[in-house]
């Protein structure tokens, strides 16, 4: 399990939950939730299941990557640092991002 940079929340799934909804409720992303849990199929969660939700700083936004985006361009657009994007999205070298991917974008932590 990765190290959480802003803490985690233990969450118990209730009937009707989806990972997408849980991610929206806690200002996270499905990708980050999947990185913290051993969920073989993100569409197959069940009531009573306990999951770990990595938390984001309260001022963080969730950004959907567009074609042509790079970590540098996103960081510059939102006044943050590339390292913050890497850290809060638990990205690994070569830090590949793709259109449609959701990223946690934090304020600069300088």
C-alpha cells in the first residue's frame, strides 16, 4: 500500500455505493482508491466491505486530463508543482498520464 500524503479514511461500503461516488464524496479519485485497496474489479464492491480512501487537502480539486496535457502544464495552470501531482496521485516513473484520467491537484506546498 502506498504512503498517504494527507492521511486516509477507513470507509465501510453501503448499498448503492460506487467507487466513483465515494471518490467524489471524499475529494479523491477512483485510481487512488484502487491503489490503496486490493479490489480486483472496481465495479464489484459490496455492502460491508471496508476500504481505505486516501484523503486530499481540502482545497484540492479533481482535474480530468485532456489530450495534450502534461504534468508540467497542469501544474503551471493551477499554480502547483509537478512533484505535488506525482505525490498526491501516487504516480510512478515514467509518470504517464492519459486523457480522461482524473488527478488530484493541490495548492503549492512550497
